[in-house]
C-alpha cells in the first residue's frame, strides 16, 4: 500500500517589494510580485512501513516539505497523495491551546485525529504516563517548558497509532532520557507497520531510524538514497564548503593576531557606589568588568 506519493511537488510564495503592491496587483490586474520557491521538483513514494529521513541546511525546504505532507500547507504545483491516518509533530507551539490544561489538550488532539471518545478516555492514562508530566498535566500548557510541551505532543502523536508519523526536529528539545524513550517508541511503531518521515539535524538519529534519506539543498532534491550514502555525502559537502571559506582574521591590528584578553575582575555595584553583593528587587545595578591581556 502506498502511503505517500509526491510527483514534481513545488511550493512557492509571492514576494512583493512593498506591502501596497499586493493591492495594486489586484486593482491593476498585472503581476507586481516575484515568485520565491521554497520547494521544487520533489518526487517521493513511500510504501507502508517505510521510513524516510530528510536532511539539509537551514532554509533548504525541509519543514515546508513536512508541512505539505502533513496537510498544513497546500502545494503550488505538482501532485500530492497521502493515505491513512496522519500524525505530525511539527513546529513547537502548534496544535495545543495555550490556555487549556494538558489533559484538555490531549482530549482535543486525540479527537481531532479521529479517535472516538471512548478510545480517548482509554488512552488518556497511557499518554499521561508516557509524557512523565505528573501533576503538570492539570496546568495550562502555556506554563510548560519546551521540553514538557514536546513530551506531551509526542505522547499524543504516537498514541493514536498512525499509518503515517511525521516528526520535525521535535526530539532535539527533550532530554537524553526522553530522546531514547521516544526513539524506542518510533522503532516500535515502524516495526508495527507505521510509515515514518523524520527530519532532524541529528544525523546519528536519522541514520539510526531511516533506511533512506532525502537531502534537500535550497529547495531542490540533491540526493535520495541509502541513509549512510546520503548522510556521508552531505557531511563531505559541508566540510568542503567550510574548508573553502577564507579564514577570519582576529580583531586587532591587520595581519597580526590580537593578544588574548582575559577577565581580571568582575563586580556588582549600585549606581555611583562601590561594589556590593545584595540588591533589592527592582533596584538598578551596574556590572563592572576589568579586562587585561596576558
């Protein structure tokens, strides 16, 4: 069964020199914009149980691709076919209502993913236990740290047993314990037949989870193939690019290295006062640092 099929998928945005040009374009009925392509010419086909990694530099189009597959963006051209229940962890801060408690958000998120009410209530204790949030699940999620948010989002996304799981950099926020726990859960789902699209700058995780990897470069596919081959090619390209950059001269006299500086002394003081170590709430203070060279 084909879960994801992309054919010449493209996503572009209109860019105007001035905000008023978008209105003038409608009134004058002539284009006053330029097209900026975030993604061009992507062809992917994933069968049930396959797992694809997506890598590339910042701005390469990785998040755009995942949003298109998840259905939160519409393509500008090309064809996009996704079959089965989709569960996605995309940008931090999306999907949950900040004023609702963790429990309320879990119920809402599971319902929006198509789970009947009885199944939601049956899954609720499992989701709370996996998230390890304890009593915090009764607090509004706007009080959560980024790590707590990801714990809950991941617990919900994987509890609904999706046919397609999309993960975009989410595991980079959690601590080492939860990262391992999450990776084990993903492996469990993939072993049970879930299709995975996984995006991360952690190339070890990409190689660990995915057999195939897509390397995006400035919105275009650069390489698609076995994980080891594509990741190694991406690392070789990154090293070659870094080696080609000219060395940045240190500050100081041109052509000669500046003498290294070190902090000789640091102190806190009230305005116009000598150093002291105790300040009242709201009181102004000065930070004084004395530097010297070796």
